[in-house]
């Protein structure tokens, strides 16, 4: 059992390491315009990487459901999307805190921020849609179709559109260069990469707990019938 769960423990260790290192290690890059707030890179960006990873798993399983009409794929898709929404909210929260200390405002009319918020609303609507339908098969079909259209729209609003605008305050959007253009040293990478891997692992772990619970309920219903 311990060996089969090694990836969970590894993910937890990576997250713990990135939190401690992100807060206590020597300032990874003393950039004048970011100063100590650059530490938030270890918390803010991994939230979005985790959300995208889970949404990708969700849309793949939505496609599998429409191909097989097996409810297990709908369960995987819906639970991954639910956990992804949670990470999206944490991404917005950490981004808002970063904006407050870097730009002097909790929120600005920036394409990247607004696009990410719209993407989050798309999947909040997905969860509302699921909760408004009682029939399991109808719920699975409609939400699977919704998911297939929502995922590319999320990518457009959160990633593609912000890169097309002419001006932006957010790094990597519009005419603002991303962190990959700055002379970042290995101190930042020492905590950032483990944070991304660790949080994605934790996100999938959270999703599997919800999936396993619904699998048990589904099997119970099948046995009763």
C-alpha cells in the first residue's frame, strides 16, 4: 500500500518544500519592480498549471463518455473539473494579492486577469449546470458537450487573447515580457519547478478521492438494481 501511494507522498513533500523554500530561502531574484513579491511565483503560477492539467483530464474523459456512455468517465471528468475550479479560485486569490503589492490594486482592468476570471466563470457555470439536472445520463451528456466547448474557450480567454493585446501589466501578456526573458537564477527554479509538480500531484490526489467516492456510490446503485 505504501509503495502504491508513493506519488502522493512525493507530491506532499514537494509542496511542503516549495512552501518553506518559497518563503524562507534567499530572495531568488531581487528584481527592482518585484522585490520580495517574486516569491508568489511559487504559489500563484502552480495553481493555474494544476487547473489546466485537471481540465485537460476532464475534457479527455468527457470525450470518452460520449464515445462509450460509461458513467465512470463522466465521474472522472466532473470531479477533475470541480477540483480545477478550486485551484482556479486559489489562482485568482494569489494573483490578487500579488497585484495589490506590485501594482497597488487588488484588481486591474487587465486582459489576463479578466480572461482568467471569465475562464473560471465558464467552469462555475459547468458545475451549476450539473447540479441543475437530476437524470444521470442527461446530466452526463450535456455536461460532456459543455466541457468540450468550454476547454478551448478557457484557453482562448486565459492564454491566447491576453497575448494578442497591445498593452498589459501582466508578465508574458501583450507587450510585457514574461519571466523567461529575465535573467532568473537557479534559486527561483529550485522552488518553482517542485511547486508545479507537487501541486499538480496534489490536485490529482484530491480528484481521485472524489472519484473513488462516486465510484462506490455508482457500484452500490448497480448492485441495488
